[in-house]
């Protein structure tokens, strides 16, 4: 449908070299967008992407990488902040430097890239920013004090930017995947005890697949969401119920 069409839109995806970030980048590309992806380790080796190496913990390198991506794309219409870190540990033993690093990647870096993109979008008269939040933006996870705090902060940052930049026709929203099957999550989801407990809290009775995110992503990146800003859109099988 034309309302959901993003053909020719210029998109930047952080954390786009693996996991959910890579899946979202592929969805945007398949929908007709031109896509640049930030990566830190192994670059994306797929046709159709513009790979840009970036250390999100380094402000100067982030500015350099953003400028490179913007030049390659010819501008920016869509930003997907998908880069993130997650580590579990007991709160009383959580190493302070690791706790802080999770906040720096999941929140500070997301703001830094959003600020750069926001300046461009203000100048051009609008754009779409989608922050990949989590069900942990609302419900704290077990042994996940840093991740839960970071995702809650990311949600509030989403609302603050939406409130501030609405007058510039910039929509800022959060997409909250629930328990999505990936190579990283499969071991815990396939564990009878852990997986069974998670499924018992999921009304739809199954774990999500990457494809389940596509409709919500295209909605938030297209004209279909022009009057939607500052929301958290869960794609979680009803987990937050």
C-alpha cells in the first residue's frame, strides 16, 4: 500500500550487522529503502547495504561515521537505533564499568546519533526515528539491572525527543520486541524451564520470529504513522499484558 511505502527513503541502522538490527535493515532494504548500517566488528557482507564502521562509544568517531553515511545516502529520512548491549549479573556483584558501558551504548550513543539525525531532519522538514526498546523498558528483567535501566531510559528519551521535535514533523517512537527467536536467544527459549516460564506469560503462546517485526517497522517508518509519536509499540505476543 502507498501509505506504507518507503521506496527511495534513506535509512541508517545502528547495530545493523547482526541480530535484530540486521533483520530490520534487511526489511527496510526489501521495502525499497536505501540503507546504511553502522557496524563495529564484522562488516555486513550483503549486497544493497552501505556499511559504515563506527565506534558508538567514541563521540568523534560517531560524528565521522554519521557524516560518511549521510553523504553516501544523500541525506537521511529514517534512523533506527538498534545497537545495544545486554549482560546479566547479580546487582550486588555487577561490575561498575560494565554497568556503565551498557548505559553508554544503549542510551548515550542512541541520543548522540539521534541528535545528529535530528539536526538533519529539522533542516529538511521531517523524518522518522525508531528506537529499539524492549519489554524491559516497562518490566524489569531478572539479574538485568543495567539493561532494564537502559531500556527504560531509552523509552523516556524517545518521549522527550518526540515532544521536542514534533513541531519539526519528526516522529520519534519506540519499537519493543518481545522474546524473538535468534541464534543468541534460542538456547534460553528452548530450555524447558526458562522457555516454559516465558511462554506462560505470552498470551499468543509462541515466541516471536523476525518477520513479526516487519509490519510494525514499516508502520513507524512510513506515512502511515505521520500522526503517531512518542509511543512504545510492543511486538511481544501480549507479554506486557
